[in-house]
């Protein structure tokens, strides 16, 4: 089976319909509005906006729901509960196949944090179609995080230009513009495609200013690799009516 690539930019610029003509993946952060004076503060984006985005994009376009800051800190609170419910509802409205939890540096590899993370991931429900993606930062080493992710049955997000991509049917990678790296040339993208390898789906977020050109190059490289004999595209299964995540996401 050839890897099915879903490629997006760092953020939405302009209308969603125009963005969807250039990319086929968009991360949507769902959080409590920090600027609101209302108690409790409203969740953004609104459910109506999410439904409009889904209608304005083709069925092949993918959304990834990114957890808000309270949920990402995994510290029990009323705000965490609201953002957790909002993330699930947003994933259902967008038919999203990924929910991303980007934990900040304060979520260390301590026993307490590991316990909280494990319990949080369990709350996303049964594992069938939607992948829960974990993107740690700070003190976590990639090898240690990969072992933990496998234990919890979640997909570990890595920077495929700098870190090994964990085994599994799904890869979620973020190509960051760090240090002297402001763009990714053909040779770098070739290495990234090889690092991702063969799997069911690969979600790639390109955070450089030249994301559109790099998206085109990455598609060309992936298509060339597919023509070399890596197999078919597989069948796209889109979740409807709730959050479901595959049991074998890290097999």
C-alpha cells in the first residue's frame, strides 16, 4: 500500500475554499476564547464556522483538531473539561481523522505527567478511525516519547527532518523552520519521504514561509515514489457520529 499524504501549511490564510485548492490538510485549534469577558468564556472557532468549513472543502480535504492550552497542560480543571468536550465536538463536525495534543514544556516525563497523559488519552474513546496524536516538547526524548506513545496507543508527532518517524500505520510530522532552516529543498524532502516510508497515511504540516512550493515538491516526490511500485492508495474511511480511534495505530 502506498502512503497517502495529507499536506498543510502552518495556519489558514484567506478563505478556506482558496486554501483547499493549494493544500489538503488544516490544523484547527479549539480553545476557550482568552479575550472574552463572559463566564464561562465561549469556545472558538464556533460550531457553525466548523460546519461551514467542512461544507466548503472537498471530501478528500482533511482537518486535524488541535487541543487548546488547558487541555494540552493535562492538569485537571473545569477549563480542561470544556476544551476536551469542544475538541470531540469539533472533530465530529469536521469529520476529522486526527486530534492533536501538543503538550508544553511544563508537561515533563514525570510519573505524575505520564499518569495524567495516559488517563487523558483514554478519554478520547474507542479506537477505530480517528487517530490521537501527541506532540511533546521540553525534556522528552524522542525514544522515550515513542515508547510512551506506543503504550498509550497514540501517534507520536515528530519533526521528520530532524527526528526518526516512529513505526505505525499513521505518521504525523511537523516540518519546522528552526535555526538556519528556512526552507526544505528537494534533497531534504526526499529524505523526509524516505523517513516516513510506507504506511496508510502521513500527515505533514509545513511551517515555512514557502510551504506552498514545498507542498508541491513533496507531492511530486511522493508520486514518483508511488510509481516506483509502492502499491495503491487504500480506502479512505471518514469518521461520522463520534470520536473513534484505531486500536492498532501504533502497531
